[in-house]
C-alpha cells in the first residue's frame, strides 16, 4: 500500500483529501500528543486557529484531561488498541463558554515503517444536535406518555393487524375491567366478550383504509366485575402512520357517557309517557318556545282540526281565532311572557267543520323553568267550554228573568210588611212590630241579592249603563256612612286630607260601591269595633279607602277577591252570608268609570280596600 501511495498519489492530493474530508480529523505524534496536523473541521470543534499545530493537545484543551481522555490516549499509544466513542459527552470551552458537546469518534494508533507506534489519528463527528433532538423527542414522548397515563379519558394503542395491546392507561383498564396484565396481549384475547361486536372488525379495517373512525353513543358489552354489562361511549380509532404513510398502530380514545345516555333514555321514556298521556286527553295539549311558537300539539288537536304536524300550528290557531279578539289575546300573552306568570283566558276558535261558527275555549299556559331559573318553554291546554258558556248564558238569562219577576212581589211584600209594622206600632204591640221590622230587614237583604243578580246579568250582557253627572263626592260618602252607621254596631270613623269636591260619575253606582266596601268591612271584622274610612286626592283622581281590623285575606287569595262568585273565608269558624258578587260588581263599576280598585291585606290583621276614579273625564 505504501509503495502504491508513493507511486500513484501525490503528497498534495493526500493533504487536500485530509483537509476537505467531511469529518474532523487530526494526527497526534509523540507521547506528549503534539498536534502534527488538523483539518478545518477539527479546528472548528476545538474553536482554535491553525497556529495550535505543533503544540500538545492537552496544552490547548486542558479541560479534557479531567474527563479521562489523557488515560484513553495513553492506552492507545501504549497498547495499540483502537478506542471508539459513540455519542460521547465532552465539556469544552468554546467562545468563552464552558458547555457540553457530543461526539462519535475513533482513536487509532499510527505506526512507522518499523511498526512502532509514533502517534494517534483521531476521526470525529459532532452529534450534539442529534443528541439534543433525541432528548427533546424523549422528553416529548415522556410527557405524552405521562399525559395519556394520567388522562381522565380511556386511551389505548394497538399495534399491527393482530391488535396487540401496546399501551392502555388506567382509565382504559378500568373501562375494560382488566388489570395491566393484558398489555402485550391481543385485544380479542384480552377481551373475549368483544366477539360478535363490531370493534375488532373496525380496528382491522383501519389498517387497510388508513382512515380515522369515530362514533357517538356506541354501546359495548364488557365483562366488568364478573358481570357482562352494557356501556355507552363516544370513541375514536385514529391510525398512527410511519413516514411512508403505512399504518403501524391505532390510537383508541373514548369517553364513557353511560350515565348521560341512560339519563337521556329516561327523559325520552318520560317524554313518551307525557305524550301518550297528552294524546289520551280530550283537551288540546301543547307546548311552545319562549317566543310563543308552538312546538307540540297532541293528537286530539290534529283529529279536531284535520291538520298535520308539518303545518304551522301557531298560524293555524291565529286563523281560527275570532279576528276582533286576536289583539287582546296577544296583549295578555305578551304580558305573561314578560312577567313569567300563568296565562289564563277565554276566547273563541272557529269550528273547523262548520266554518263561520265559533266555539268557546279556555286557554291556559304555565312557564316551565330550567335549572338556571329561566323559562325554557311553556306548556298549555285548550279546553272546550262552549257547552259551559251556553249553560252560563242560559243561567244568566234565567237569573235575569227570575230577578225581574221577583222584584214585583218583593216590592208589594215590603209595602205590606211596612203597613203591618206601622199598624202594630199604633196598636201598642211593640213585640210583633219588632218581628215585622225584622221581616222588613230580611226583605231588604233579599232585594239586595236580587239587585246583585240583575247587575251581574247586565254586566255579562254588556248592558250595564252608567248615568253620569256631577255630584259632591264628600257629601255622598257622608250619606252612605250615615246609612251604614244606623244598622251597625261598629264605629265608623271618617277622615279627609282634603275635600274632594265635585266628581263626574254615576252617583248611584259609586254609592253602591262605597256601601258594599263598608258593609264588607263590617261583615268580615266580627271581633272588631271600628272601621276607618278615608278620602283623598291622588293626582286628578278621587280616592276612597276602607280599612277594617278583621280576618284579613291570605296573600294567595287577594288577586281573586274581585272574581265572580268568589267568597272570602277566614281561618276562624265564621260563616259569612252572600253570593260573592258584591266585589265583582264593584270592580266592574269602577272599571267602567275609568278607575281602578285594589286591596292590601294581612291575614288576621284586617284589610284595606281602595278605589280611585277620575274626577273628570276628557
């Protein structure tokens, strides 16, 4: 070889090869390891200039002495044994910094013609970047492994088409009901209960297609705690591919949604029961969203109207409604939506069979609240009350006729009673005269009841007329109080902040309201001795108050006291006579006068009834 080199390769060529080699190379000679030659790559590693050639390696790199390189080089120089270092860590001082670097190198002896070791050749490659990249990769893999091990979701990795379980975190093992001993086994061997289920086939198919598979609410039968149970999961099978695009493993991630699915099924079952119940009801049951759009109608409605579920039922209801009442119904409905209060209203809907004919329905709806306290929908009903309304009309007609017919004999009876009373008093028979007086009082009560029935009939038919004129409001109050005081043991106290003066209204009807409120205050305070009456001006309105100290009205009943036939009852064992029409008639009179009537009360402490009417009308 030496002869070949001498005869065929010039010295300059060898120097060029040495200097341009892609690896770092140098030649050390003598037992002091003097640098005989070093190519630019080696000088770059040392961070030295070419001027170091001729000096000892340990003189220019003293930091490597304590790192064992002196012993290694001496051993190679002494024994001739080649030393190889693979990814060897070396601390070097370069550019003023003492840092760690990594090299793969070879220390080989150099012989002379007499086969005597005269030096050591060094060939080295820096692999610092590779080592740091590997470290980062390992750190990343460690973090990933730690992440999936501690994940709250079941995660597993299957390798090859045989589906060997390479990895399964604690959650996946818990899901399977297995221990870590299944890792390394085939999935079908570890979970034999999967036979007949689609999962094994899906996984093997991914090795062919290379496409991710995902499913929601998938059921899986697993042997957990010695019992085959059904669970539900949202899961995905994601192929892991090599740089060439070949699938080498599958990442399985899952979320156990068994509780959610079971709750959903329970809700669906409840909803089905609700719908079955609603469909069996003769009333029309419906639901709507917070904007009033109908979202459900029971089958009774579709049978009645002949419509289908594909039609807009909100529009259909509007078309069926009597046109002149739509605006009023919409206003009441909007008020209920704003205040989240129940909707209750009577209105007419057109008969789908007999066009042009209308039937009365009672519409009801209550808000349904979500967990956050907000309304998420409304549930309502339409109840056919047409027959009831017809009967009510017949009843009102009967009461009107009966009341008119009774008034004539009652008027005569009162005259006869007064005639008898006067004669008995003249004859000096006070005992029987008192009986006649009581008869006269009872006739007055009966006359009052008949008048109330007549007023209700007029109200129902819209025939109550107001004969309005100017009158002195204060004088009217004094007159009514004086009349009431004559027949009451209660002391009636009247107070005025200012004089009301003239009011334009129906004097007789306002007198009727005042008398009713005072008589009620007396009636419903049997254990009290006083009733307080007051008048005042409230803006341009005359205000009248009656305060008693009687049984009071519960909070949940106060909104009903002005309803027809509603009677106030106390917690004590009192029996109060009457038809429950007085406040209803009073409220209607005040409403038609353009005023308002209301009550403030505490149960057991008494009530304060008040009305306000405008002094003058525009």
